[in-house]
């Protein structure tokens, strides 16, 4: 097993984030390379996502990282970024807030884990698990009481499994909160650290 270093996203890691998405994240799935993990940060009632260019998304990622309005964790191996998880307070994801099926009553106490991106050569080696655990610690330290994720029921490819497989969450103590036809909402109660 290799030694991973997990770091919370910050302006100091902007170039690492861009390097990962420019060169490593989607080498086996170039159709998704234009996202720069902006999809869930947009209100899809107000924009036409299909017309958004890679350059526009890259610029938005830069702006959001520098403004500290985009959150998540990068995984590093020997100073090279090899993985990413987009994880933040649920209320920071406009795309989730526009989903009529989701529960918003506790949105300010719920940390949402919306997607993982792992460089192809490092998949299946525990990178997503390490990123998930870092996100859970971050949520706990922020005083959140619930972690929530959205695995797809029948993701047939690694790319389609970008929300993380159900087994990943179940092995870390999540259970099914809501069950929809194509996807699940899974939750884990978090204990707030003693002050």
C-alpha cells in the first residue's frame, strides 16, 4: 500500500487542483474533462450546462477556489495529485437544492459528498476511501450532524460511478435514507467533537 496525503482544498492548492483536472482526472473519459467539478455548484434552472465550455468551468473553479466557495479534498502521492472528492455543506450545492426529491429541512446540518474523481491508475487502491474519511472528519470538525451521499443504483462504468459505489459508503457506516429508482440517498450520523 502506498502512502497518501490528503489535503483540504485551499487557494494554496489551486495549481494542484488544475493540474489534476487538466492532465490526470479524465484521461480515460475525455467527454467529462470539461467539468472541473462545477456541475453541482450551479443552479441548472439558470444555466444551460450543455453549452458550458471547459474554459468557462476552469475559470469558475479558479474563482471559487480563490474565494473559498468550493470545498473538498485532494489526494496526493509523492506530491502528485491523484484524487479528488467534492464535499461541502449541502446548502452550498445549488444543483442539489433544485432536486425536488431531496430533503432540505436539515440542509445546514448536512455535509454532502457529491463526487469522486480518481486518476485511472490509482482506482481500486483505497484513494476514494481515504478521501471519504477526510470529508467525514471535516464535517465533524465543522459541527455538522449528518453526512449524505448519492450513489447510483446501477452504475455500469467507472465513470458513471463518480458518486461513489454504495459499498464504499456502507463500509463506512452509512445506511440508505431514501431509495429512488435510479439512485439512493445514504446518510451517516456524525458525532460532534467535544469542545
